């Protein structure tokens, strides 16, 4: 992937990034690499100064370490997302999925585990920015507003980037929405982790699959554990959820095509009592 086609076009403002990291060596390495990309980099070394930097700079993207003095990166993420949502890539020193899920739960869009390659960091950030640009595309036309997907009690408004489950709105991050939409565009079809990394993260050279797994778990936590099926060793598929109203109607409606197996599984209170 070339550098020139990802950098800002001539005459446009450079990408603004805030790096919040307390290890000076890592901070300098990230800042030097992103500056070489033509980006404007502001750094902070603890939680409070990181929140202040984001408030002052209004960056396009934030690189945020989890372990910080003052208060940790999870609290930083909560505070900056409450003020004005901004895409966040979190860095963690531990390959602990609990930490990753908590990070995604407080508003992070992606994460990387230390040690990491600068090449992959830059690629992840550029992919994240592309997803943000898609999310901020021009308002949809009237015909596009009707362009929604519905599977049982799950409704995905593609143009408005909104999701409802059982009549309640689900608050997804841009990455979570893109992942759900990717699965929903081929319901029931198993998509490999590599396909999802390429289609959702725009990253075809990733070094691991935990990113996909963690985002799927975040989706399940927000939308229900029945929504995404795991095919071990392969990937994931969207399970078409059953609408509770349809299920209730099917349970009470008479049927003239009841099979023997249906009869064997039916409750028995309505059967005639056996003679004593």
C-alpha cells in the first residue's frame, strides 16, 4: 500500500493525531513515523494531559495507551468520547481479551497489542480514517433512506448507520457497525477472518485474528449472543434472528401440516386423559 495515495491531497488539511503514551521511546517512534506521513502529531504522557490535548487539538484520530499515569486509557477514552466522539486506536501491553473488550466497550474503534510494527500501526490508522470518512458521507437521498435491512427483530439502517434490535436502539461504534453490515450483506454465509479484516478493516496483511474475535464479542454483548454464529477454525456468519411476534404467532397458530416429529415435541395437557 503506497504512502502517497493515503496522505492528504494537495490543498487539504493534514491529518491531526494525538498520541497518548507514557513510554517516551514508543511515543517518539510513533510521532516520527506519523510525521513522515505528513500528519500533525501532538503527544501527551498521562491521562489528564491526554484529555486536555484532545480537547484543544480536536484530532482526526487518537492513539491511546491503556496503562497511563494520572488515570488510565480507559478513563481517557470515556471522557473524550463523552465530549465529542473521535476514532481511537488503543495500545495494550497485555494480550488480554478482557482488556480489549472493555476498551471497545468505552468507545475504542480498534486496538493493537505491544510490541507492534509501525507499518501495521500506520495501516490500521489509515483504514480507521477511511471508515470514519464513510461514516461521515453526505446525507442519503430519499430512496437511500428506505434502504434498510431487516432480519427478524434486527433492523439495520444502512444509510443512517443505525441499528435496532427488538425495537431498542443499539449504540455501535463505526467499526462494529461496518462489521455487522458486512455479515448482514451475506446472511447465513460464513466469512473468514481474513475476509472480514480485508472488507471491514481495509487491512489485508494483518498479523492476527484477535481483532475480529473481540469485535464479534462486542457485537454479541450489545445485540445478543444469538446473532453471530462462530464456525470454529473458519470465521463467522450472521444468524437470522427470529422476530418474537412471529415466533409467538407460530406457536399458537393451528397447522394442517404437523409432522410426527412436531407431535412428539408438543406439550401434552390438551391430549385426552388416559382411562384409569
